[in-house]
């Protein structure tokens, strides 16, 4: 957790939170398993964590979490079981928060409470995005939709372009497709000059152009379904 140099009180409060609720983990460590009783949610401060879920006997990657993300929040509901497995991809640190701790933070630590509420709202928005992707049948439409969401989140105010970092695995996880299929679709978008890629950094030079492509793909899919 960052400790502000210019605010001794905030720095001390952060140290107290880490001392009381901090949980460190190592690469490959299972933080919790799907089906286990949930007792704590986690607010990731350092490192990366992957969420995995069993679907018809096979493990599927749901998402890769980064510092600032909240996970395991279903544990804040009494009697809930873990809906996925959390595995550390790197060494890191998270704040472990149970129901009693959450109530205390909501009453006495506005900063942490605000972060948690924002994360819960974001997770609800991500869930709605996932429902939209599930309803799409065309592979290219799924990928273009996911890229549009990422572009809209990172675009500058008033701008029509966006630059963000996303790995093929992360994009595949978002759209529920295998990595090779995603790579082939991304290459088609590059050839059409809808996106530019350098390492894992992706640029959408014309967001409106990509949105028009998404509309055309939707019309194509509707025609195919009517045929």
C-alpha cells in the first residue's frame, strides 16, 4: 500500500491497516478455493491474482486482478461459498476484510470504504458487460465489444483514441475464447487498421471507427440468423 509522504496521519493509518488486516502471498499460492466457506473479502494492494472457475470439469480463467481490485466479495454475505478459486500470480499483499471489519471500516475509514464501494460498482458493471458478451454469437463482435469497453475506460476527455495494456490471455478471459482465436481476430483488426499493437500495449486510434465496425458486425450477425 502506498504511504503518502506528505501526510503523516494518512501514512500511519495505512501502516495500521496493513498491520491489522494485511495478508501476504507468494506466487502459486491458493488464496481460497471454489466451494469453500467464504469468510473474508480481499482488497489487493500489491501483486497480481488470477480467478479460476470450474466449468463442466475444466478450469477456466475468469480474470486477472491488479492492485486496487476487490475480490472474494461474496464472503461479505453470511453463509456464502466461494464461487471461484483465487491463485497468486506473483508475490503480493491484500487487505483481508470480514463482515465485522467491513462495518468498522465503513464507520471509521472513509478512504477504504470509498474504494470498496467503487470496486463493487465496477464489478457489477463488469458483470453486465459479461452478460452482453455471452449474448453475442459472433467471435469478432465479442472481441470488438471488449476492446470498445477498454477504450472507453481509458480514453482522454474529448478524445477519440485510447491506449491501454492488455495481454492476449487477459483479453481471452474477458471474452471467453481461447488465446489462439483471440490472436487471429486481433490480427484481422490490425490489418484493417482498427487497432495498433506494440508488445502488450494496444492503441485504438479511432474509437468511433471501431464502434461503427461493431455495428456492422451486429447487422451481419442479424442477417445470418435470419437466413
